[in-house]
């Protein structure tokens, strides 16, 4: 029994050692081999060409030690996928790299709001993170507020033709109602004595290079124009706008003709001017509706 037990135990140990050596040697055998195929699986919203471009591996490359980890990190960095799995298998004369991804939901509406003492705002943003299935990003939104209302539009390409270069273009329009207070009224207890309306337009172009995951270099050009609309006195306790009332009064005075009653001024005739008359006395007119000037005694000066 003992004689038979020793060979059986030795055989079991040899099998275990051989299996361990085989498992340990498998990754080593894959490193340095040629990638003969790249297979993409699980993508439903993202184009296969986009996944291949981001992964950065293609047929003919050599499988290195950190190739799979690098592909996995690149795909996770984009933010397009909720799950990424990368592995290899033997295929023909080399190895095949399998990439399985699970897409995230690409768009979402985002409501915004704020409440302050002199500013109340409500807005809505629409964000799309995988436009056209190619990883492009779009932002569209607007907001209505007491002080500053506006709208914004933005487009971003995180990988220009699959390279490390990225660019983005954004524009916005804003309407500001800026209140002005007296210098001595530090707590703004008296309220604003005047408000100014400004309308501004802006656009910005950004161009950059993503050297590594957290290291980027970018340059931006921005054009902005602000236009003065008008200034007015805000309503206080339901009273009408002072500036608006004044402007309306000026417009009414220009458009409507003025009518004024003037009493006639006594004057002599041409004959009287050439040859003065002697003083005469006349009685008042018996008509009650006659003008006041004709009710007086008429006596031109000599």
C-alpha cells in the first residue's frame, strides 16, 4: 500500500506543478505576438469606428504587457460607457483583442433654479454626451431671471479626427437688469433708485491638446459685445415709472397742438396811426358774452 501511495502522490504533485507552469506561461506567450483581429461587442449607441478610434489598437500591432490596461483606461476616460471589459484570445497566427462595452444614456434635461433677495431665476439645460454616436457633445439651455436672463449654445469635439486635439465652440446672449443704489445706503434699505438694462452677445472658440489624462494645453479666443438699452426708475409701492411717464408726456406734448385763449389787445386803425384822433368816450357793450377787453373804455394814447 505504501509503495503504491508514493507514485500516486508524486504524479499528483507533478500535475499540479505542470498546470501552474502552464497558467503562468500563458500571458507570457501572448506578449509580443501580433494582433490579428480586434472585435467590438455591446455597443448600441456608439459607432464601432468611434470605439476603435478611442481604443487605439488595430490589426498588425504587437500586444505588449500594458496594452489591455491602456485600452481599458482610454475607453473609461471618454465617459461614454458604464462598463468596459477587454481581453485577448488566440486567433489564427496571433491573438485577437476583444472589447465589450455598455453604453450610457447619452442625453438628459437638467432644470436649474435660484432664489435670492433681488434675483429669482429658473432655467433648463439640455446636454447630449454622444451626439451622432461619435462622442461629440452638445449643450443647449436658457434661463429667465429677474436680474440676468439669457441663453447658451455649445458644441465640443473631444477628439478631432481621432487625434489628441480637441476643440469647442460656444455662444451666449444675456440681458441684464442692473439695479443701482445710493452710496450711503449700504444695506439697500431705500431700494434701488435707478436700473440699467444691458444686452450682451459673446462667442468663444477653444482649441487644445490632451497630452495625458489629466494634462491638457488649450488656447481660447473670445468676442463679446455689450449694448446699452436704457435706464429707468423702478416702481416703488405701485407708483408708475417716472422716466416712462416723463417720456410719454413729452411724446404727447409734441403730437398734440396747443390751444390757448388770449384776450384781444386794443389797437388803433391805420387812420389813427397816421392822424391821431381826439379822446373819445364809449359805453360798454350790452352783450354779456363779449370779450373782457371790449367791455373797457377805449381811448388810444396820443
